[in-house]
C-alpha cells in the first residue's frame, strides 16, 4: 500500500483534501469546532474523521500516542504546514480545573507495558527519558494570540507535560514524582505529536485544558458544580481560540 492509499484508508479522503493548517484533537467533538468553522466537506476513514473549512482542517483522532503519532506522520502526505493539538490534561502542581495551558514540550513516557512490568520506576523513566519540544515560534504565536483574547482574570500557563502510556499508571506514587519534576500536567498524546511533527518538518503546538487533578480528583471524581462549569467554559474557549488562531 503506497502513501496515498494508506492515507485514504485511514482518513477516508485524499491528501489533497487536507488544508495547510490542521487542528487535531483526540476526542473533542467535531461539532464543537463546526460552531466556529463552516465545513466545506467532511471525511471519515478507518481511523480518523474530520472536516475542512477553507484553509483549516480539523481531525478527530481517538486517544493515545500511537493514533496521534501516525496521524501526524501521515499528514506529511497532505503537505500540512502547521499542526495545532487541542485536548485536555490532568493538572499537577498548582494547576486548577479549567486552566488553559500552552504546552511547550512533552516528556516521552509513551508505552503501556513498561508501567506494569515488575520493577518499573517512574523516577528512572524521568532520569533516562527525553523531553520533546514543540515548535517554539508557533507556541509563542499561540500564547500571544491567547493573551490578547483571554479573560484577564484568568492566568495563561505554559510549560511541559508528561505523556504517559497508561491511564492506570496515573496513581499517586507516579504522580508525586511527576509533580516534583515540575510537569504542569499529564496526558497521553503530545510527545508523539511533537516527535512526529519534527520528523515531518511541520511546526506543532499544543493547547490543553486542565480537566482533572489526578493527585486529588481523577476524571469525574467529586467535581463541584463550580469546577464543572469552569471546565465546560474552558473547553468552549479552547475550541473557539484554536479555531480563530488556525484561521489567522
């Protein structure tokens, strides 16, 4: 199977139908983005689905580093020029539910099995692993765009997150180490996005909302009505901001 055939299999369209600027999200509904970007056409393949609106394509990929990494590598076939990841993370340190983060780098903690192998040490993983950077210029442009448009009472954060290979590895012992190492959050895709984008020579940046606080509140755990409202408002905001930024 050549590159075009594989692309069509995965995306359900030809590479030429993808625009130069791509928003890619693991799970946020495409319908949310369609409130801000008028679709010219939809596509749906075996792995990925999305729509194109003028010079912007939005792709919903599913959760996990492999799906995201392969999607970004395949976007070389489409000659994508910019990639903006939009998603969520579990917040660490002083992050709060509903915070917005511009992710400048993601630690490569990919891979499921190692987390469940006897003797695994998250401290050793951090000591021996790699921090993969996004494109600094694209992240700076994103931060500037957000600073001009965000509610001035809300803080815009930027920094590194840890990409973890197993949701079940997000337990206290591991999370304490990640917080002490200074990571702002933990999620499951961005190191693969940044690595694949670097391989393809495509500038990439990440915009995420803090959806939970895994050291104290896992996804959906004891969330207050105030926190739920803050998260819903932030999800709407990152969809709106990313759509506007991609159109510029």
